């Protein structure tokens, strides 16, 4: 299901959206760290980039467990099925994207970018129901 | 105390120990996100870990000490809150299992209708 917004409003919208039915995904695991991303994502058609909220978890030797360390925004360039992210940063959507674009767009342009909030499970479920 | 709990399950093909994340909103006005639901595989137990930060302190082995950003301050409320978070997680798992069964049933009915 697609919902369109400006990038500057998306974090507030997400805070008020019930995403309970959408599972998170582990997209990367190595010895020391694990990257977990939210199942929903934000697509920016103009740049063909995808943004996801995520959490970096680190391996704790004493506990023998991965433990959450810090929240990040993860950027994907291609379709999400490939599962390969291109960058992540310990910051929100706008700042992470601005850093990735490295001056190619001003912050004023970035906050006004149109984006779609995509809830994949919900979309699949509705498609199946029809 | 009035509060609501939302839980997201973590899907893992490799069977990681982080099973989900909870968000708790107190009194419709104060929100705590990224409360982790973890599994101790040795004990087969789920437990709750509040969001933490890296402190400057080190333990005896020189490892960084993490401290909770926030936590319940009475044993009674901790027991209540953590119990309710784990209950919400169990409910979401049951709901998902039921939905999976419905999906399987739909696929089965569709394939039968093609026969």
C-alpha cells in the first residue's frame, strides 16, 4: 500500500502509524554486528532511492548475544529484493540522505522531496485477498 | 499506569537471538522505542532489554559498559511491563501463525480450483 508525503513529514507520520503487523528483517550478520531493518520503507521516486529505519546490533562476548546498539537510517539504491544496502548512518532520513548525496541537493530540496511510504506485507495481504 | 505496547517481530532465516522490538507509549504522550525482545537460546527464554548507551566506563576485561537509557524503577512495575511486552510478542506470533494458515488455505483453494 502506497501513501505519498514530503520527506520532511515522513518521520512524524511513521511515529503515528501502526506498523505492528510488519516484521523486521535481518539484512546483514557478521561476527561482530547485525543490521536489522524495519519491514516498511520509504521510496523516493525522483532519486530512485529507498530509505529504511534500522538498528545496528553488536555481539556481546560475555552474554553471547547480539544486543541493539544504535538506531540508523539505511539507504538502498535498487529494488529491496536484492537486499544490498549502500549506506547507513546513525541519523534520521533527511540528514542521512543529505550526507549520502554529498551536496548534490540542498537540505531545502531534500525536505521537499516527494516520497511514498510502503507497507509491503499489507500490500501482499490485500493483493492475495483480492 | 496507562500505557500501550506495540511489537514488531524480527524475521530471521538464520535464527538470530533478537526476536523483536517493542514501542511503549506512556499516557498517550511519552514514547520509548527500540526496546529489544531477546532470546537466550541456552535457556530457551525470552527477555526484555531497554534501549542502552555506551558509557565511558570499562569492566574488568576492558569491555565497554552499556547502561540503560531508561528503566522501570520498581521491581513490581518492571515485572508488569516486561511481562506485558512478552505477552504482546506472543500474541503477535499467534496472530501471524493464524494468518500463515489462512494464506496456505487460500493457495490450496486456488490450486484446487484450477484442477
